[in-house]
């Protein structure tokens, strides 16, 4: 994967992140004590997911995912309006 701009890769878990904000969100614990990478399940529980390019993001942009009906929504999403 190509790292450019604010994209980065964690040297601990080797996952790729679309921004420093996404990278920071995947870290958990106190510095110097128990700081660690969140598991994939923990990242998803925090609303994170991988974008179409395969990078972890803080949250998916629903405008990038046209959907025909509510049964196609990602878990926890709902149609409004």
C-alpha cells in the first residue's frame, strides 16, 4: 500500500491508517503503562472501519456507499429522512 500525505502504518500491529486521527484512535491505554493497539473487533466497536482503498478510518463516510435499501446498511446504521 502506498503511504502518502497523512497515511501511515503502525509499527506495532502493521495495520494501515488513512490519517493520524485514525491511527491515534486505534491506540489504547496510558503512555508508559499499558499502551497498545486495539484489536480489529475493538476498532470496529469504536466505529472504525476500512475504506474502499483498504485503510482504516475513524468512521466510514455514508456518502461513499450508495444503498438501495435499509437491509444493506452496515451494522448500527439506519436510514433517516
